[in-house]
């Protein structure tokens, strides 16, 4: 009887370990923080304010306002890439474009998106990546500044200052070849988006901030912005790896087919591969890709 009581108590201890969520993610309404800009940046901020008002009812008009704001902020950054207010306005503008694309289900990935304005049309497009797995049409993008995060494994938010809008990129479809690719069923990716203008053509480009610390911005090398925490927190909340940790211990045969090797980042031949094996009643949630 005593042995049975100990066993039951052990199970309760195991269950209690998972009572605190590994990650808590909540959405928030982003806004510009800090003093207002002057001159062209004041115009950019007014355009961004209009974009936020029009996002739901007139998404193309909202994108147009964001592009006008981006162009003004970009012109300031060409003159002074260290202008902190211009960087803030620029990054906020890129983020809002992706917010509108996501919420209004716009598609600049299949073909360039024409965006009318009183001064003539903008064309919104992107620079293709030679790697097919980096096709933006395969992902849904959400700006990292739309999230508050916390939880057992998310005790601090690690970011890097610079130019670009940090994004959470989530694969739209579950992969049928995930085992062959050593990938999870759905990929959650850390990316940073940068926009550069070629006259009225705005070209979006995606960078992996774990691989790139800088970016070429109008001929100058500048720091690339990054948010390393939010994508991992979103992945932990969406996949909830803790839900099967105890059941796999108590009934391992049932979950034998779930054993697999999974990579947390796209393969990079310039990095050393580290294989991490999690322990009993544990999961890949304890694996840190930066270790």
C-alpha cells in the first residue's frame, strides 16, 4: 500500500511540473513609442497613423500610407543610417505592411501587388531566395511587435537593435515529408524583413537573423534588427510539447512512432550540427538552438 501511495504521489509530482505553461503568448496593439519626429518623419508618422485607422476598412489605402511613410523614413536613413527616430518609424512601417497583408489576406508573393496613390502606383514585391523552402508564399508572417510573451521558459526577451522588422514566420501547411527533412510538422521561423525602394517599386527581402547580423541597406552595411524570443514562444504555445511528456512515460509503446530527429533551423553548412537528446518526461522544448 505504501509503495502504491508513493507511486501515486510521484505521478502527482510529475503532473505538477507541467502546471506552469512553458510559454504564454498574447496579442497587443502596437504603437510608436517615443518622441515624435520632425520634418519628413512627422509626415511619415501621420501616414502611419492613417494606415492604422484604415487597415480594416481600406487595406490597400493603408498599405499605400505605409509605403509613403517608409519612403520618407528610408530617405532619412540614406542621409543618416543612425537616426534612431527614422529607424523606429521605418521598422514600424515595415511591420504594419505585414500586419495588413496578414489581416486582409493580401498576396504580394504570387505576383507583385499594385498599390494606388494620388502620386501614382507603388508596386510591392519581394526578392526571391534561391532556396525553395524560403518561399514567402509558404508562410504566414506576423510582426513580433504584436506579441507579449512570458511563461516558464520565456523569462526574458532577447532582441537586437537595427534596421528591419522582426517577424514570426509560421508554415501554412503541415509537411508530409517532415521525417525525410528532419523537420517538425510545421516550421516556426525567426526572420527579419527589410524593404528597399527602386523608384516606386518597394522590394521586400527576408533575412535569418541567426545567420545575418548585418544587412546591405542602400549601399551601407547596417545592423539587422532581430527578435529571437517571440518565434520560439509562439512555437511553444502552438505546439504545446508538454501535453505528451507524461503520457509518453506511462505508455511509451503508444507514442513510439513519434520519436524523430528534428532540426529547429534550416540547415546551414557553415554551422556545426549539434544533436541534443532530451531526457525522460521531457521534450524538445528544452532545446536551445543557440547553444
